[in-house]
C-alpha cells in the first residue's frame, strides 16, 4: 500500500474528498517528522509508538569491491506496535 492508496482509503472511510485527505496525511507526516527530529516519542494509543534512536558508527563493507568502510553514526526511528494493532494482525481468518 503506497501513499496514494492510503489517501483513497481515508477518503472512503471518512467520506472526505481525496484532496482533503492528502492534506491531512501530509500534515500528519510533517508533524511526526518535527516531533521525532526534536527527540520526542510519538505514541498513538493502540496503534504503536515511534521513537528516535541513535545508531553508532560501525564498520561496513562495500559489496562491489569488498573494501571496508566506516558507516557514519545517524539517528533512526524505531516502531513498536501497540496491542490493538497486534490483535488485528494476528486474528484468525
């Protein structure tokens, strides 16, 4: 499912025009980016938690040449699914 599919599904579920749903989704993404960039966790009750975490530098290998190289440290995002999401994902079909 890509962004366009999400927008269409939101439009169907909310009876709002796709343009409005795209604006809401874009605003949500910007808000989450700002929060995570500031080091804040984002908790969506029942869905899950997004949290930033610092990856340390480590040694990697160029797959083409086999040459060792240093991978720079960076900040990434971890997601932990909430109970409600896990329940839906693991229902018997």
